[in-house]
C-alpha cells in the first residue's frame, strides 16, 4: 500500500517524454460530478491515465481518467479529469501520481474538487463549500513509509493547509456570482460505503461539516511538497440519516450535474484571478 517512489519517477519521465515543453503553474483535480466543469481551459494535449505509469485507469463511473495539458488566462494548467481513490484498492501510488507530476513540473498550486455529503444544517444539495480544514479519518496517510525529501519534512505542519487567500478570493467570486458562500471542515473517510447515520452523528460531534472519500490525501501530499492547496466541495446530498432517501453514486453525479453552471463559473473566475494568486506564492523549495 506504500507509495512506490520508483513508479512516481517513471510517471514523471513518461509525461516529460510526451510533453517536454510543459511548464504547468497550477493543477486542477476534478471530482465526481465535476467532469465538465473546466471546459474553459484550452486543451493542448491529453494523455489517458491508463498510459501513465503508476496512475492507471479510473475505475469509478463519472471519472474520465484523462490528464490534459491546458491553458487559460495565461495560466498553464495540468487538468486531472477524474481521480484515483484509496478505496479502489491500488494503494497510494495512483493517488500520489498527480501531485508528484505537479511538483516535478514546477506547479505552485493544486486546486481540488469533490462531491460530498452535507452534515451542517445550512448545507443543502447543490451548495458549494470551500474547505477551511479537514479531518483525516481514512485510517491511513499517503506519507507513511520511508521519508522521501521530495515530500518535504518528515513531520509536515498542517496548521494552514488550505490557503486562506484562496478562500478569500472564492468568497469574493461567490458574492459576484450571487452564490451563497459556505466554508467548512471536510471529513475524509475511506469509503467505498457511505456512512451510517450513527457515523454521521459522530462526524457532526467531531466538528465535520461535510463528508467524502477523497481530497485529503492529495491535499496532504501537495502541501507537504510545498504547493499551495485549495479545495471545493459540491454538496451532493444530505449525509446518511439526515434525509429520508438512500444514497447512490448516480444521484451524487446528477446533483452535481444540476450545479454544473455554477461549478464552471466559479472555476473560470478563479482561474481568471490565479495569476495574482501565483505571483504572491512563496517560491517552492
Ligand atoms: N458520503 C461520502 N461521500 C460522499 C457523499 C456522502 O454522503 N456524497 C458524495 N460523496
């Protein structure tokens, strides 16, 4: 289950062979339901995940599994259309490859998106929640293993993982788009089962505002590697026990589809403002 550092290096060599001129400044990871939310990015070239060593094809419906080399508003971007999850059973390597590629190619920022279940009372299906912090309840950590200096210090500090400046920018963008601004704590569980109602009550008591099965591992890795991290959840449903209906992945995707115009507008406006954000970035060590 440990990250295979050799495969990570091979992934970077493979992408560098195909795209020797790539110099992404940012990465964007599209989660469940977000598949079409980044079509404002102009694609220069694409590679299927299945061709990239260590990454492999996505096994989850609604995750295309394509890496696109793109550009918009002067920001060269690696767009990860679909994510690999720990619950897919292939260990941490496929989860780490996108972050390793960004680090290798010199990107300064990773923006993560996902679908999540809402726990806090004011979070309704279709709402967007900016991550202010997280609870890692996956029961593991992608950084477990021999210490690799590319992932920063042995004991990375997490007191400011999700950069506040991105949250402030998003607050302004939401206001301009007339979207209610919500931010909160995202609890990551391993999945692939949804939670029981008792687990959701526990998560609420622990301070979680929303729950999902992703995002936290990539955020940990990117932060450790010295990238700025921002993340946004589309609340796809009220978490188990908070509403009468049962949960299904199909419903999750459909709710996010309905929110698609908003998801797209937020990302496009964020990318317009990214050059300022990147200028203010501390140099990556
Ligand atoms: N729980 C976990 N992950 C999810 C949910 C949920 O309710 N909705 C979308 N992803």
